[in-house]
């Protein structure tokens, strides 16, 4: 199954070239500040990719910039009808009933200025306790502590609760973003962690989608 991994597109998703794939995964920060119009544009873009057959399925979560998805959920979430929007929830995807991947999405990250989905590490422990231990792919906005999480000031901005959960359960893949400077891949035990931030620290959408084949 071919995955296309992106994150932190900040309303510049339509500048990307998405290659044919089975599943497109977006790890949050769809918008700049959560504008309804921006969410609607993103939804149309995803639907166009699905209708064209470029992607067979699409999964995405919110990030700290997607303020309305945190603070006005009843109004904002219904705008996202294309693919699967995950908010501490899961979906099974795959080419056939006997070849399904379990994918779970968590948008919250450690408290970060006055943005959305800010929670304490104690709350993150509670949220990760809700994730099925046998999940195949975990999609989070923020990275794990010490893994692809260092900002330009040299501060590690990731979650220790997430790192502990990965160490314990070792899913096949964790897809994150949030810290643009952390774009890249790393291994935590047997788990592949991908920071798929599309935008650079200068908010230029020049980091390429990361393509991954899962067998």
C-alpha cells in the first residue's frame, strides 16, 4: 500500500504535486488560523484528488493552527466531508477486507503559545491511553519528545507522553508535523516516525511529500 504523507500545508496544499497513491495522510495545520473558507477549499482539493483517482483514500487531522476545528467544532467539522477527518478516532482502510490498516488520529499537542489543541502532558497520557495498542499507523500533529522535534532555537518541542506510548506499543508508523524544522524520518525502536511538514520554517511549501510503501 503506497502512502503519501504531508503536513503543515497552511492553505498552500494546492501548490503540491500529489503522486498517485493508495492513501494520502495529512498530519494537521491545514489552515493558517482556521478560516472556514480555508477549510472548505481544502475539502474541495481532497475531493478532487479522490474523484480523479489520484488518491484512493484520504485521512487527515487538525493542528494547532486549525483553530475553528478546536474551538468551534460543531460549525467547522461538518465542512470536512472528503475522506476521513480523525479527532481522537480511528478508521480502517485497505484494498480488501483482509488487508486493512488501522489508522488513529490525535490532533492535540503539548501547550504551544495561544494556539488550538493545546493540552498538558498529563492529558496527552490520557488521550494516548485511548489509542488501540495494535494500531498500525498513528497520526499526530506534534512529534514525540526528542524525535524530529527540535525548533530553530534548539528547543525540543515534542511530547514525552507520545514517546512513551511509542516505546511501549511500537506501531508500524507514526506520522506527525508541527515542527517544520523537523522534516524527515527517524526510527524509534521498530517504529518509523515521519515528520511530514510541507512548509519550511519560513512557511514555504517546498518540502516534498514523503512517499512510503507499506507491505
